[in-house]
C-alpha cells in the first residue's frame, strides 16, 4: 500500500472526437479533479409498521470536474474538442475519462459529455477554468493495487 499521496502521481486523461490527451497538466493543485456520483445508489422506503424496503438503483452516472489554471494549454485542447463535438449529436457524449492514482484508485467514466464551456473570469489574479462533464457510466475501484 502506498504510504504517501501526491497529486503529482495522479494521472487523468480524456479520449474523444477531436483529441486524446492528459487532463492533469496545468490542473489546479487545490481544486484538481473531482468525480462525484450523480445520485444515491439506494432508495429506502419505510412502511407504516416500521418495516423497510431497499431499492437498488441501476444508475452509474457521474459528474467529473476538472479545474485548470487559467494559463494551462489543456484549456485550448478542451475548447477545440468542445467546438468539434457540439457540431453534431453523433459526436456528442462519446468521451472516455480515466483517472489513475498512486494510491491505487482506478476510475473510468464513459459516455462523457461536456456540460458547457467554463465561465471565463478576468481579474487581478489569473485564476482557473472549470470544465464539467456528465458521464453515463462510472466504474471505480478505490485502492486497487499495492504500490
């Protein structure tokens, strides 16, 4: 098992129409990369007598958020990819995002679509651009290997 963690040892990439490249280069060290399931896996209903019923949801969807420094060259790559993909429904939502970390986490998100281009802020400090994706399926294995 890894005894230390560093964002430097986390690798994230996107593959889709218009490109295949690392998403970690120029990532903001503070905000970085976030993967979040879109819904709870379970619904619990409690009856009038106190008995319960669990319902397992088949939903495997997730949101992926990539926060890049304002000057990261990955912003231009994602922007070009977005512009190509938005021209046709056949090009939209076919991205695959993979994340592998030194602590052994392996996450694969398929059917990924851009939610929108990032909000652009010009201020006294350079700041960040936040790219958001909605993914149909997320498969994750946390701490999958011994490093």
